[in-house]
């Protein structure tokens, strides 16, 4: 069964709301298998993040689509449901629990703020993440790596 141009799923496999997201992520590097992309030395820096990640990990009140992805360089797609932003995401800031790279809750909170999402929604996502065990030290470490202006923007939202 065709999910999107160039990505297919066996008809015998039960469909999932994540299928389109997985297909979009896998099509960013179709020549590589998942286990190759998971390796620390081969990390390509492309991850599902922002509102899509928040929805996947169950923090805040965001929708899965449009699919938000970050890449270390500009990427284009004809799929209007996929939006890329240039952002450096370290391998330590993603997990592969869903079968593709998704930003961790700590990184997701930062990205929601940087993407200019409504501050009250970002704060709700932060509160949900704290309830689920957000690693505050890891969050602080990510914020410390940002430029001063971006760090202030994130702190302003999460410290309200």
C-alpha cells in the first residue's frame, strides 16, 4: 500500500497514525536502513520535532500534522504536509521509540519555543513533560547551548 510517493507499507501490516511521519522521515535518506541512521557515528541530524514530536510523545495539545522536521541543511519536499526547518539537533536529543528520529521531550520544549508556538501552549507542554519526568538538567543544558537571544526566549516561556 502506498503511503506517499516513494514509500510503501505492506497491506498485511496494520496502519498507524505515525505511518505518514515515518515515511516522510525515511524518505529524507532512502538509501539508509533505520539501524544505520540510529548509529551515533552515522547520525544525519534529521529529526521529527516541534508540534509533531509533542503530539507523538503526548505533551501539550498539538496536532501531528503538518509534519515538522528539522535538518542541519535546507531540505525541500513536494509534500505540503511536511515542513522542514534548518536546525542542528544532536543525536543525544532524539530517540527512536517510534521507529524514526523524534526529539526528546527536553529538546521538543526548546523547539516549540523557538518555533514561536503560542507561549501558553508551550507552557502546557512543559507542564505535561514535567509530570512525565522531564529531565530539567538536560533541558538547561540544551538551553545553555543556544545563542543568548534564543536562550532568553526559551527561558521567558518556561519560567513564567
